[in-house]
């Protein structure tokens, strides 16, 4: 069964460092998303991406964050200068259609900022 | 704007019994979809069931069914014949089906514990 894959599964970084989280969405999907989940809290939307551009972003997704689809298969989330409060589980998701059907989630990348 | 409310932070159910996890929502979108995801302790998000606001019948997927009451804006998940492996966090979510609002909005989740 096709799946969304994310790397790394866990990354530990120092505050102020840049982090890149990588995702390979399901191959025929066109809509891509990043969500985050701070430990014990709800899943929060960060950004959606379609046709090589951001279609929607939340207030969390400030100038420290960026997304890219560099090669037609990977979908990356970059945090330029990490803060302690960026520590969370980051989920990549993809969907085949814009509105209907489920989002398929990856297993998540746990980011720990020290 | 969309809002999902899950009022049960934790629920217990005995193995083989049925359990209902509550979810209410609020939205200004005329058409929308409602989802339930399961998050086991390993952390991944597993899709369980989907209900469209335009669907006449309640969705069912194996042991999962969605009790959709549109007038009450509720979309409760019913798990029948609970199994120990059902112990997990359960999230209700929704997305609008119009405009550009394709993102999922999640509730705060309900932690289900299945006991012997």
C-alpha cells in the first residue's frame, strides 16, 4: 500500500540551528501539507502546498518556516533558526484531491530543540 | 472558520464492548467533510472513517461507524467490539469542501483505553 514517508524520524538540534524535515508524498497525490503536534496537544495545521506554491498557511508558519518541492518527489519543511518552542512532532500529509477524501499522514518527524 | 470540539479527554471501555467518542463541530462552509484519525502510542496518524456533509447515510468502515447528526453538528465515532489494540488517541477533524480551505482542522482528541 502506498504511504507517505518522512525523514528523519527524530532530530535533536541546538537552538538557532537550521533544520530540514523531508517527506516523500504518495506519488499520484497533488496536495501536500505540514502539520505539527506539540507533545500532548492537538494537531495543528502549518501549511498546504499545491502546484509548486503555498496555497494556505497558518499564523504559526512565520518567516522562519519555508517549504519546497525541490525535485518533484520530495517535499521539505525548513526551519531557519529553531526555537525551543519548535520542539514538536511534525507530520507531512498528502491527498489526491483538494477537498474530498482523506489526508494520508506520514509517521512523523520528532524535533527536539535544546 | 472551523472548530472541532471533543469534550472527552479520556474514555475507558471493556474489551468487546462498544464505545462512542463524541465530536461536535462548527463551520460556515456549506459543504464539508468529517474525519476520524487514530493515533497509537507510536505516533502515526491512521485514517479511520470519513463522512461528507452531503452524504445521506452514516459512514461505516468495519468496526467503525460515524453517527452523523447534521442538525446537531455532531459526528460521533462508534467503535464496536473493542479490542486491546484500539487503545490510542482519537482525533476528530474536518475540512471545508469549498474555496481554498482544504486543510484539516483537528479537535483536541480523546484518549481511549480498552481494558480486559
